[in-house]
C-alpha cells in the first residue's frame, strides 16, 4: 500500500480472470453458522437455475474446501457442478457472475453501541424449510429414538469463555448428555439434534444445527444481554417448529460493540441455569 497526493493505492499480490461463475460469498463465510444457514441454502437454490447455467462453476472461499465437515455439506447440493476455491489474497475478475440473494441473513459487525434488533434479520421461511427437509432426506436422517433426549452443547475453550464446568455439573444432574459438535461428522450432528427432546447451550455456531431439530423440541440458549433482541437462533427454531427460550448474562467487562462481544467472557449463575432448566423440563 502507498499514498500520494491524498490517494491510497493497494498493491494486489495476484489477479485471476474467470469467464463465469455462481458466487457464494458473505462476511464470515468460514464460520459454521454463516456457512450452514446463509450460504448453503443459497447453493441449494442453484437447482432452480435454467440449464444454461449448468456449466457455471461454483465460486466459494478456499477454507470451505479444506474443512471436511464443510465439504460434506457442500457435496449434498452441488451435484456435478465444477467448484473453484477463491483465495482470500487474490483479486478475481469474473466476466459473467450469478449471485443468488441469501434466504436468511443477519447483522455481522455493527457500529459502536448498536445491537441487533428483529428488523435486521431476513428469514425466508419457505426456502429454509425446504433446506431443512432436503438436507434431512439427503442424509437419510429420521427420528430413530436413539441418542440422548437431553442434550447440552459444550464449547471448546476459547472465545466467550464462561464457567462451563459449573454449568455442566448442573446439566448432568438433570440428565443432560454433553455433546461437542466439532468432533462429529455433519450427519452425526444432524442425527443427534433431530433425536433430542431438550437442547441447552451457550450462543454460538453450534446452534446452526437447531434448524434440524424435530417440531416440539425445546431449547435453552444463553447470550449477552446486549443480544436480547437478536433473532439468529429463534428464527431457526421457528423454521423447525421448536420452542426457543433465552437467558441473558452480563459480560465480565463492559463491551461497546458486536466485535468485542465475540470474545467477551461472562458468568452464568448455576442457580439461574438450574431454574431455567426446571422451567424447560
């Protein structure tokens, strides 16, 4: 990057020219929630394109093709269409590009002291229910009565740390089994969520799989109080026909924007959690 006479120039390491393609890029595309709920249903909609577009390659971030679980989901919908992985350090020029509007979307990063409200969200119920049904059918997932009926979605150590050990103790005492979604294949994740009657856990990308829960399943999610009007997971519960209950907590230190919220630690009172589970059950 260089500057001259008030103008900033950016040096691009590499440029690639593509004749055509169907592009699926959105902020946070390599995040499980944004991939599964925003991009993948849009890829499903390629089946509605005229046959003239059958040879248009699918353009996706290269991170998607390097992750086995991401690739597992992609293979459910692409058929024989060629795929081109987009390098984040490359500028692409596409001659003819098809872009399909996202059927579900929400705010990514917001300005200081602005927090999500319901009006910020798009949720095309029909398309998302089609995505839910088509995914379950493609995976061959039906209710089989197996697996835990009370499921707790545990988080690996990292961002948004909280007193998980204390909360796990309460959850186990009430019959919840602990699940680490990142350790399972996509089909295993979907089957376990589809079999569960009650699901509890902190807000996070693992809740993207709640779109595959059975109608009538009840869930408990806790999130920072600044997200008391957010609709990420309540919308998915609506798609699946489930009841979603929220519990709100306060960050250990003050936060002023959604970026800081991504890494904010907090404490959830075991008593409050226990009371919420009792109400859920």
